[in-house]
C-alpha cells in the first residue's frame, strides 16, 4: 500500500452474501415457528451452513434477531412503496396495516430478545420508528389529500394505535381479532 493511501474496503464474497441471505431466511422461519425460542443451531441447520458461519455473520443471538427484525421493517417499507401506487389510498393503508400485524405476529414471542427495539433510544428503535413513520406517511398523506380520510389523525397516531393493538392482546390467536379492530378503526377514519 502506498504511503498516505487508505485501505480499500473489500466487497463481501458472493458465497458470503448468499450464506447471510440463507441465514436470514432460515432465522425468520425458525423464529416464526418457535416464537423466538429456536436455537441458533436450528437456524444454521435450516440454512444449510455450519454454526461457525452463522457466528461469523451474527456474533450473538440478539444480532441475528435484530437483523431479521430490520429486514422485515425494510420489507414493510417496500410494501408501502408498492401500495402507494394504487388508486384506492384507504384500501392501500388498510392492506399495509394488515401487513404490519402479520410482522408483529411473527415477532411477538421474541419481545424479550427484541427489548433493544423497544428501548426508544437504541439505533434499531430509531431506525424502526423512522422507517415505519415514513412508510405510514407515504400512505396516509394521499388518503387525506383525496378527502377519503380524516385529517385530524396523523400517520404516527395510526402507527402507535396499531402497535398498541398488537401488543395489548394476550390470547394465543390474537391476530384475527386485531385485523378486525384495524378494519373498524380504518372505517372510522374514512370521511364517507
């Protein structure tokens, strides 16, 4: 290396990127099936990699939980972008909220492990709130602008209400009840 030059960052190898992707997909499936109780060995086995490969990518269980959580938040943001192209802004918002419930349903058993996401000062909590707020606003603003939805309830009000509905339910099969409540809530926000 020449004097005064900085080392260049090497791009991850293709097989390393593939292994990381396989681990994230396997972890999401294992955590969904076990409510977060699945072992890291089960994740590695499902991904078809060794436990050492898992630890190279995710040194702790919490790092793996966080990566899965972050990815699903990003997927919700992408869903919001797709739905923002539809002609019915209220239906788009409703579908997004249903998607949020599905994501929370797969994470509810992992709440203790995701305490980092609940702590409002953590990086992942800030990322989650900012990403979901932007996604919600992307759908809320057109619904209000079209006159289809009340303007006195903000996108963040809706986001906090839905998260509260999800976390407040204690019964095992809570998801259908929350979907029904969301439908009632969204209907109450409509202007017609």
